[in-house]
C-alpha cells in the first residue's frame, strides 16, 4: 500500500529500525490497517496526502495487521484503524477510526512542533521592525518547508505583496482551494493586490499632487491618489477621496470609486466604526 517515499510498509523485522529509531529523525505515524477494514481504506488516501504535504518531515508507516498479527498484539492494537504517532522513540499519541483530513491535521499539530509556525512569528516581528528583506527570506523558507499549509501561504503572500512581487501573490491566491476564497484574510489580500497594481501603474505621488493642484477635480488623479492612500494604510483619507469622486463622477472607470470603497471595506474585514460610518455615507451618495 505504499504510495510514496514518505509512506512505507513495515513489518516485525523492520519496525524497530523504521519506527522506533526512525522517529528520532522525524515523527513517524503508524497506521495499523487491514484489507477488510472499510474505514482503513477511507483513511489511507488522507494519510498519503498528509505525508506528501509534510514532504519528508513526517513518515507514514503502514502495518498490515492481517500479516503482522503478533506485532499488532504486542503493541496493544484492539481496533482498526488505529493510528499511533512515535516521536523520539516513544509513542506520543494515537487515534482510532477514520478521522477526516482536518481531524488528522489537528491531531498532528497538537503533537508535532511546527517549525513553520515559529518562522511565521519571526516574519511578523521582522515586518514590525521594518526589516522587509529579512522578512521575505524567512517567509520563503517557511513556504518552502510547508507549501500546502494555508496559514503559511497567506503570510508568504502578504510578505510578497509588501515586497512588490504581485505576480507571486496572484499565483498563490489563485491556487487556494475554493472554500478559502471566502476567507476574510484572502479577501484582504485580494483587495490590497488590486490597489497595489493600480498604484504601480499610476504616476508618482508627487506627479499626482501636481496634477491635483492644477486640476483638483481630475478623476483619474483622485482615483490613483486614493490607491496610494490605501497602500499607506490611510483608509479614511482614501474613503473621503473616493466618496468625493463618486459624487462628482459616478461613471468614472465603470463605477470604479464605488468598487474601490467596497474594496476598502474588505480590507477592514467589513467591521468597525470606520466601515459603519462610511457605509452610511456611501448609501447616501448612491441614493
């Protein structure tokens, strides 16, 4: 039943070497199964998928209890499937029955120290310190170590957005599973990416200031300035700029001002006093 280099069939002869000794190098998750066991068959592809996601940082060892009855008995296996985790030569935990993928991942996260989580905290610290170059390097390491983890993907995308690597951010967001597309963090990143691309294609802020001195009602300059304000986190200033544009030139850019205001609401996760106040102002401006 082995599916990859990270999923290994084991027996009495090599159990100690693969599981006990091997668990000193990386955790080993032992799946006790049998051909006649329907829950075992449903659990097997989930374990294969998780082994691939851990990419060598976890080994799945499969024990066919029909063939290894004595081994199963010695280890106290009473029902199937039983899945037991070994770390540093000792049993660290187990579960019985066919858990869904989320349940297996939650079990592993409780028992296996996640290096990537430590790296993600380090990324946040570096960003707060303004050390973008080092934050990018650490985020890239975390992503390489745990490519399929949603939390890691989002932190990586956030850092790449800050560094201006918009194509990579777009790639990460597009590849997220459909259920994650409604994740508020994803909507924040999508909105920020949208405004970042607008700002990247706009004239410089200094040029926009000159344009607005010469023509304060210029729609394009106001819209582009709002994008810069959003990227700087000056959301109230951007909302004021966009509301003024909306009232003056509703049709600019195919309703661009209204869409941008809704984008800011997404960045603010559609909650808080600022959103409530400006949602009311938007309604008044539209009707």
